């Protein structure tokens, strides 16, 4: 549901091609429901999640996404 918005936001941040499932998983660690985020908060959280992916790596991010069923 959020994948298109995550991809668009990541593209504006210069991160075309980042796995949106990974971004969503990192966002869900902090926010179980993403519907309550304002557009600005959502964009900020995408940026934070990308930082987490950069730090943790793809393998950890993939495991996290799988744990959320993404």
C-alpha cells in the first residue's frame, strides 16, 4: 500500500531503486501504523529508514521485512 509513496519519496532523496519493503519495515519498527503520519513525517521517516538500511545492510533489512510479512 505504501510502496509507491516510499519509492517516490526515496527518488526525491536520490535513492532510486532502494527496496521499498525494507524501507517500510524499518518505518514499522517505530510506527506500527503508517496511516497516522503527516506527509512531512512520512518523508522524514523514509529518510531515517534509508539511513537504517545503509547502516544495517540488505540482509538484516530483508529479515526485518520478512518478519513483517513484506
